C-alpha cells in the first residue's frame, strides 16, 4: 500500500471532489468560488482533526494509505464530519453510498477513532516503610484507578548511598503475579534492570488489558549498614503507559515513596544476641540449615549475612571467618 505524508494528506483534504471539473481560470480561484455558493469549504477545524489522527498513526511523517483514502472522501458536504462524530467503532457501511441520509452503520472499527484519555489514576509507591540498618524492607509499586493497561515503562530512583537492590529483588506481584522474564505470549512479560546504582528500570507488556487496582511489583531494598538514620526518598517516573490498542495514556499521576531508616535492631553474625560474633553464632546458623535449630525474627536476620533470605552453610562459614578476623565486615556486600 502506498504511504502519504501528513502534508499530502492535508493537501488531499483541500482538493476539489472527484468529478468536479475546473478550467485553468478556475484553478486560481478560491475554493468557494470553484465549488459554488452552495458548496461548503473544508473547515480548518476538520482538517486539524484529521491531522491529529494522522500524527497518531503516521511514522516519520508517513500516513498509511487507508487513512489518506478516508481523508480523500472529504467532499465538503459533511461526510467526514459525520465520520468524525460517529460513536466509537462505527463506520459507514459500503452497502449504501456516503451522504445518503438512510445510510446504515456497521460495527467496523474506524481508523479515526478518538485518542483515548485515561481516567484519573495513580501509579505510586507506598508512602513509607520502616527498617533498621542492615535490614531488608519491601516497597510495593501499585496502581489505582486502572481502566486497563497492557504496557508500562517506568524508572524508580533511590539513594544508592543508603539502599541497595538487585534484579532478583524486584518481583512481579498482585495484578502482575505470574509474569515471566522470558519470551512467552500467553502471559505478562517483564524486564528489570538494576545495573545502574540509584536506578531501577522496569517494563512489562501483555497482549490484552490488565484491569483492576493493585500491586505491580514488590521491590526489596536492603538498608546499608552505614546508611544515615532518617528518611530516604524513593521516586518513580512513568515514561509510557498504554492499553492493548497501543493508545498512550496521559491522564495519570505518580506518587513517591520513602524508606524511614532507624538504628539496627540486631548485629549481623550475632545470632545468639549476646553482643559479640563468635563460633557459637556460626554453629547456630549451621544448625538452622540442617534443621536442628529454628531461627526466627532478628536471630534469622542476624544469621543471613549474605542477604539472600536464607540461612545456609555459606552464612555459617562467613560468620566463622568473621570470628577469626578473616572477614572484617558483615553483612557481605555484593
């Protein structure tokens, strides 16, 4: 199919309708003069309306010929005006000629449908989560007022001096539960990039709209042991959000979150909470791994010195190394 530029499409709107003859003298006459007193001139507002839709569908100034074909049918008698103001998804049926007052309407999608506008909605981070130095906290990314989304790209910014995060710490949840980071057309596909300190890039797509409010991702931040006590802001910026028709939403808002950092409530490696890190602490971690001891709350956090949310032989070894001064710092920095 042939493509037209937006300038050509505008030119088509201003042409004399097919079948109208014009002499060389009439060619230089104004449009109303060429068409006669009873023929209307194409209104600038109608031309602008088509140009707006041309901008939506065009790429690098090219307009699909189907749109240009529709524009070519503007005959100055209101045909395009009626098309532009039809209910969504309605177009003239080919069963009767355009302009016929009795023309039937068929539920055929129109290329000139209005650009969708998103209802008031918010993509946000939970306002505040609290945690002590060295602890891990979860900050959800949620959406409210969701009328249907099929793709989203966003950037989350945080203070890398106070918080750390990895790709594995960013997990789809809530209305994105079950999303995968591999090629799969049957479910939601997502990607996460935390390689740049202080930034989290997230994106997801699905072939159909995801509706309803809820959590999109849970972000597990680890508060650094040397982080300053106080508030650490986390912000989000949405680069693009669209529905399953690839229509870009523009009416949403975003809201930032915050991590409130307090003093540590436990010491990494001090599993028995006696104030020092020694071989006994390594033994407790090892016993927890083989199942002969149960660690809960701060004891579990103190034993998880490699910050992988499990207690195993690597944690026990690191605690033992710290006890004999082979290691000088816990937890283990990634």
